[in-house]
């Protein structure tokens, strides 16, 4: 496989995910990861299957696939300033969701 990175966009075969959407996807994946880890599956394989199921639902919601997500994740991670902005938004999203859950109790 031959990869070329010019620093402008993920890869020509993948669509570029904007920062806000990327932050939403990562936040949703973090929530799913936490939910799956709390299910106390007997084996790692069961947890992986559950996580992959939810991950695919998230990707379908945003009309992407794992390759597009991976390429975009790599794109942002290679640009530390952008990556920090994305993760700052992830933290805000997660804090907002946490606060919403606290007020419902």
C-alpha cells in the first residue's frame, strides 16, 4: 500500500470530517466505550463485539466507515493544535452530557 500525505486533507478516497463532527463522533465513541466496559462481559471478545456493534451504529449515523474515521483521526492527530481543539470540544460535549444526566436525577 502506498500512502501520500500532503497535510491538506485525510486521504482523497475519504471524506474530510469537520472538527465539530469529529468531536461528536469521538465523544459518542467514548460514551460507548464506557458503557461497554461497565457491562462486565466475561471475555474480551464479547466486549469487542459489543463495542464494534455500537461503533458501526455511530459510523452509520454520521455516514462514514471505519477507514474514513481512521484517516480523519490520523489527520487531526498529526496536527497537534487542531487535535487539541477537537478534544477540547469532546470534553465540553461529555461534560454537557454528564451535567444533563445529573440534573435528571
